[in-house]
């Protein structure tokens, strides 16, 4: 099954009726898509009350992809606000428990940074992370191409299967060493994550420094042919894995929601069990 969603729910204005308040957006979002990627968990371990609130605001079949806290994946520069790694993992796992208990935790996404290359030290750290997060469905996303160099690709995939890592497959600009290649292989029979970052080659080649880097790097509008390409690839991937979480992360120019809607229409996909839907800008397009 292909479960389509977006990263976050706050910035997809075309989904929402005029005047909607911020705290109402998740409920309205869940009338359009059955899954969302939670990014706030990357910047800070979320308190239990937040997780419980988001559970209440979404229908029974809705699920969350929770991005692992940045201290776990080595993104944070400087000291982590915990006394030890053990304390950090314990706090993160405690924050996940409400979603796990409610059966709304689809995947914990562990996205490692571009400087996390394929070497023995990092392989050992991946084992450590997986041990700490035992009992949770964990997806692994690489940002360094070395993991999928020809000499290491099969070993990387075999390692992911052995350690029970779900493959997070990325669609991103292909610019030699600056990109992770598209490897359409599932490592888990039940779940696979596919994330679309756009294909903005110039921004990927020359990363922008400062606060605007994300706005530039993920500025991309997928064409109809590109969306059809992905539907064909996902149909092939479905032969390897039961559920595919298909997430649009190209929202710098507010393209993620329209692209996801176009994909669903083109693929002929609809979902049961969504929340009740208010009027949005998409209703004008469909009438």
C-alpha cells in the first residue's frame, strides 16, 4: 500500500480554509493524507503531552513518521542538553511511547548528515543506535554517497536487513559525489520510506549558508512525468515491501501539497478513514 503524506502540517496553506487557526491544522491535514512526517522532534525531544495531543487530533488510522532527535544522528553542533547519551535516548524513547501505544507510530526516521561516511566507526554507531531504539520501527537515511558506492552497496543493504533498519529512499538531485544514488531496494518486508527532496541541482551543488539554505535547497515543483515515474517505481517496490510511506519534502515554494494531490489523482489512489474535510483551495480545483 502506498501511503502519501507531507513533511509537517503547518506550512501547506492550500490545504486549509481561510481563517483556520494553527492548532486546527493537523486535524484538517488528516482529512487529506493518512500520514505526516513530524520534524519538531528533530529539533527537540517532544514532551509526552504534545504527542498525546497530536494523537487525539488525528483519526484512528492516521500515522506519524517521527524524525529522530538531532543529537542521536550527530547533527547538533556543541553539547547536547542531556547529561549522557543514555539519558538522551531514554528521553527520546519516552516521548515515542504514546504514539507506539496508540499504534500511530509508522517509523522513526534516523537521517544521518552528509559528513557521516561509510567506515567502521560509523557502522558501529549505527549498531549502537539500533540497539538503543530496539522495539521501535526505525528507518535509516544516508546523506553521504559512500554507503552506496558500488563496492559497498550490497554490504550496506545486507547490513540494514540484518540490523532491522527500514530503508529510507531519497529522490534528490544527482550531481556526482554530492548525492546519494537512487537505490530502489527494500530492506524490510513490511515498511519502506520514500522521501522526495526535489531535483534542484544548482542549490544542491552550491549549498546556501545561513537560515535560507532550506528555502533554496528544497525549492522544486515535480512535473507530471516525474510523478508518473514515481508511481511506476513504487508499484515495482510494492513487490518487495507491504507498505510504502511516500513523503513530499519539496515545500520551499509550497509545492509539496499540490504535487502530492496530483500524484494521488494520477495514481488513482484514495484513502478510507480520513478525518472530516472542510473547504480548501483544492475544492475549487476539483469542482
